């Protein structure tokens, strides 16, 4: 009786985690975070693109720091009215807008932007899937060119207007949009000749330090 109980306990002890019922209603998702080898077959970026990405990351992290400081200073101002500064909220807001634009190219180059995948699952593994990726990249290039062109015109048109608290020319925000549009177009164009290769996935390690 004891031996049988030990066998049952031993079986429970050595039971693999995969034998447990999956309580989640969602299936397993393989990402670069769980499977770092996902980028092993992705085409290596040339040096200019790597430098461009590094610049975007540095500026993006700096802007994120300004957002954090601005929000925290606003919180401090609520408890210590003597140090309240209206420019803190404006700094956080403008930094958020600028960060949105400056990180466009970085996210596009690493499939980290928001996409709607309608036909990807049905066409994956077929030649039509490569054609779909080429068409998507071409549309992105055209869209980014239009965005960059509009941002270029807005830089001069909006430079005379200044923000209420900090007095920053609003045209300066369109410099970030211009940079982001050009960078996104470059990253999208890079994808066209490599449409038959796996896309590079976003790696959080690149954002550290």
C-alpha cells in the first residue's frame, strides 16, 4: 500500500508541466522575447541602418526621460504648490509627440509598429505572401514620403508659432516628423529586396542602457 502511494506521489512529482491543462483561452505566441533565435534568419542590417537605429534609440530614450520628469514634477507640484511649474506638463506633452515620430523608423524596421494582418496567415509560406510583403512595403514607402513632404512644409509654416509655457517653436516638432518619415521610408525600402526573408523582430535588449 505504501509502495503504491509512493509510486503515485512519484508520478505526480515528475509530471511534466506540459501535462497540466492550459487555462488560457489564447494560444502560445512565439516572439523574440521567448525565442531569441527568431532573428537568426533575418537579413543583417547594413551599418548606416544600424547607426540610424542607434540615433533613434538614444533620442527616444532621452525624450522618454523628459516625459517621466515632466509627469513626476507635475505630481510634485500638486503636493507642493510652491514648486509647481506649468512648463512641466508642456514638456512632457511635447516630448511624447516628438518620441512618437522619432521612433517610427526603428519600429517599422523591426516589425514593432501596429499592423492589421488579414491575409498573412492564409498566404504564409506561399509566393503570394512575398508579393503581399512587397506591396505593403511599397505602400509604406509612398506613405512615408508623403508624411516627410508634409512635415517639411510644416516646419517653415509653423516655426513662427511658439508653445505657451516654454516658447518652443511648434515647427520644431515637425523636424521629428520629418526625421521619422524619412527613416520609416528607408527601413520600408530595405524590406523590399528582402521580402522573401523573415522580418527582424523587436528586441528589448537594444533599448537597454
